[in-house]
C-alpha cells in the first residue's frame, strides 16, 4: 500500500505566493511518484491549480472555511485535521506563525505520527525583524515546542538553514531539499521574441528588463525603478516590464515614482502573468531583476533560468550561491547605482548575457527535475515513517 502524506498549509491561494505554489507543485510531483497525497488548507482567495481539472490519481485537495478570527484553526479544520491524521503516515507542515500548524503538530504527537516542518524562509534574520516582538513571543510560546518535537525540519537551501540556525532547536534533524517547480511550461521554449506580440502595449525594439513577483516593499521594486532611471542615453529604448499584483496604494506610489523619474512611458505594469504568457515573457526579456530583501528560494529565478533568461539577485535569495556558481546570474545589492551598473553590463554585452542564460537552463535541468526531488522526499518520508533518522542533508 502506498505511503500516505498529509500536507497542511494556511492557504494555497495565488495571493499566498511561493509557499502556496510550492505546496501544489510538490504534492503533484509526490502523487506522480506513487505516494497518496492530500493537501488540507483554508478556503481563501483565488486558486489556480497546476493540474486544472485533472488532478493526479493519488492527489486530493480539501479546502476548509477559515475561522473568523485570524490565524486560528476553525472547528471544521480541527475536526478535519484529526480525521486525516488517523489515516496518514507522515504529516508535512508548511510555514510558521499559524495556529493550525501547532494544533496539527499536537495531534500528530498524540497519534504518534511523524511530522516535518518546512520553514519557508520565515526564520531568516530579515523576516524575524518584521514585527519582532510578536514573532519572538509566538516562537517562545508555540513554535519552539513544535520544532523541538518535529521528526525533521526542512529548508530549501543551505543558506536558508545557515541563516535560521539560531532558531533551530538543538538535536532536531534537518533536511535540505530544493523546492519542486513545475518545469512543464519550460520544456519546449517559445521563440525569443514571442512576448512582443503578447504585449503590444510595450513600444519599440529596445531590450526588456523583467520584474516578475508579488509587488511588495521587500522586493525592492522602488530601487529597480530608480536604477532604470539612471541608464545612459544609449539604453534609452530599454523597457521595464513589471508583472505581478500587490497593494493598490503601493502600486500607485511606484507609478508616481516612475513619473517623477521621467521614465513613465518606459515602465509597464502588466498585472499577474501565468501559463504560456509567462514563458513568452521570460523568453523576450534580456534579464530578470529582483533586488529583494529576502527570498528563501524564489521560484521565479529557476523559472527564468529554465527559459535561458539570466537573473539579477541579491544575497537575500538563499539560492544565490548555487545560481552564481553555475555562471547563470548577476549579484546585485539594493543600491540603485549598483543595480544600474549591472543592468548596463547585461544589456550592453548581449552575447555574454545569453551565455549566462544558457548556463542557467543547464543548471535547472540538471538539479531541479521534479521527479528526482520527489524521490528525495520519498526516501525521507519512508525513513521517518519507519522511525529511522532522516537522510543527510541533500544540497541544492
């Protein structure tokens, strides 16, 4: 009989960002690897599933109405957690600061079920500086016990583990396994300039620079706009494409910044882009640039590389060492002048830029194949279900 894995997360809505995407893609790959998988999450926001109306045979999704008071688990969610835990072999919890995770962990201990906690970058020093008093209180009262008694704690990169080490309870097993991303969109690549037909509102034949992410203060988009305004006259035809959604007031402030910087006609907000259109956009842009403060994995970086589009990323991205080691990207800071200098380097040396993109695609295809990562998880789950120590950390 196939091993049964229960994934619990607060939300799998599109607005929930990378965690939601990762839970969906990981669950799909695990089901395709032969495990029985169920996702249990709150029913919130817009949900765009990678399997559409045809989920893998062994994958189930259960959505439960959330409690009326914030992050608490509703009575229906508590009942569902108890029922599903009875039947599962391993429980996999995602993220921090969610009461439903702590409730599920307590019941897993009652039922003697092993559980894994995926941290998702939420113990990064930058993250812990956001509302620090509240998080430290929550950690001391709830999360320290949950992590201390976990069968394993999961990190997506060695850098994520290194940065979180202060908060990892002594003696708890740690595993490093990269995020599973859906590479299906990027096997047969679109033509290089396919995005120009898709986005006719972007004028001219100049090079495109892409920002594709949730539009949030931590992503450094204001710094990127300031940097774009510093490009020299020879790059006056360059266009900045901003794909994503965010707070309306913040987006309005960014548009105003572009207007005040004199580049309003060269900065294009195109909204949420998914599916084939996203692959076409990656292929058309010369580089993906996201000067973010923190990102534990950042799905968009390997996606862009899979499309042979090199990336500009900060040390705040926990897979920056692997990407730079593969010769597939540029290291940037959050200083506009330094970002501008790196943009100039990339846009004025197209042959070298394309070489980085090609190296990036090789790295993704060699290291991030979903089936191979799913096999790592199968081995980890099997060892935990059998009561054996988790395997040694698997580097990205």
